C-alpha cells in the first residue's frame, strides 16, 4: 500500500512539473507598464518683488524645477510712465495693485524676466491692472491683452531704460503664451478672446480634483484643484492666498507662521502623494510673491519642492512645457496613425 502512495505521489509531482513547464511564466516587474512621471505645476501670480524673483529662481536651481510667472504688466511701468496704461472702463494710470516703484525697479524686474526665461522658466500674462473682468466683453479682454503686450514689448523704450537688450521685442512678442485671470475670474468673453489674442493656454480655472487639462477652442485650460487641508481635511483651492484666508481670515498672524507652514506643507504633500501613488494626474499649486503670514506658504513651498521635485520620477515643469510636450505627442500620434 505504501508503494502505491509513492507511485501516486510521483505521478502527481510529474503532472505538476509538466503543467508548470507549459504555464505562462510569471510577469517580472519590468514587464509591467511603467507609470508616467508625476507632473507638478508651480506658478506665481503678479511677480512684483525682485527679492522673490531671486528667491524662486534659486529654489528652481536647487531642485531642477521650472516655474511659470504670471506677470502683471503694470509692474513694467514706473510712477512716471503709469499713464501708458488704461484698463477697460478705467482712467489712465489706474491699477488695483499699483505700479513699479521706480525706473530702476522696472529695469531690475525686466532683468529678472530675461534671466528666468533664459533658465527655462515660463513667462505668462496676468493682464495689467488686476481688475475683475467677469463683466468685460470680448472687446474689453482683447484691449487688455493688447495693452499687456504693447507694454511688455516696449518696456525699455517706454521707461527710458537703455540699452535695450538685442532681440528684446522679438523675445517679448513670442514668449508669452499663457494667461491667468486676476481673482481667477472668468467668463465666456474671456475664453472667446484668448485664442484671438494668441494664447495657447489659460490657468484661471478651479476644479474639484487634479485633472488632465482639456483643450477647447484651441486653448488648453488648466485648473487649480481643491485639496484637503487642516485637521478636518476641508477642501481648499491649492493657492497660498486661499490658505491665508483659511488660516487667518486674510490678516497677518506672524506668531502662527510655523503652524501655518506645517499645515500648508502637509496639504501640499498629501495632495502630491494621492497622485504619486494613484493615477499621477498633474498637480497644480499657485502662489504669489507676497509673503503672507510671515512667509509661511513660501516656506512650505520650498520644503515641498525640495522633497518632491528632486525625485527621478517627478517633473516640476511649467505650463508652457506641459502644453508643448502634450501637443508634440498628439502630433506624433496623428502622424503615426
């Protein structure tokens, strides 16, 4: 009887070996489809203070990141040249955010724009006077965009700054391809005006979650997502100003700066981890040059970028780079198809 069991065991073992020989080998990790790199899109609105230009560029050099700067054109006008700008329905020389501090201040800002662009950063438009255009017509938006482009292209001449760098006007004419509306305030007229004004992308939207930006009427539309924040994980727009209002009702509380820095960092990092470990949809984070709550949100940004932008499978890139890559990929797919 014992011999019979041995024969049966041998037979079963042989059968198992035969089945194993014909079975599909297990897939190695290398055979599984690789995840795309996690894209992080970091931007700055208004782009006024020279020290913050320098600080952000230094951060980029440390981390390999490329940023988008949405520049308000009034910061390319001095108090003496402010009458060069008149917003839709506004008197000349009026702005919600002021103007450049002086001719020298404008010259230094123009130099920062040139340096940032040479380093691979994206220069976008934040219009001019930071007015709420939700009730503007298409013609109003077209006029505002024309003012922004004229002032940008002619900034050296308008302000009497010399010498004007060789090729400046051609550079200024072609470098600005994206826009973000002041107050993130949009309407149909804006989206009708954007392609006519030559913009390839808009970053004025807000979405419930990170998402792949759609391209509508020739304009790629990005949106700042709502991200969980704070002890109760309440959603907030992923922008420093919205955190500032959440944390301190829009008033300075320097004594709480460290706590606000930690909360902001945790919110940024949790939103990143959700995508990095999930679908890897692009994550957008927005900032201003203003140091709210004693710089809490910039401190959180620097810590966050230092953690994630250096990862081999993460890319902190500009909106312009994202659009360029995506359109190049679509063109290749069309040709290949």
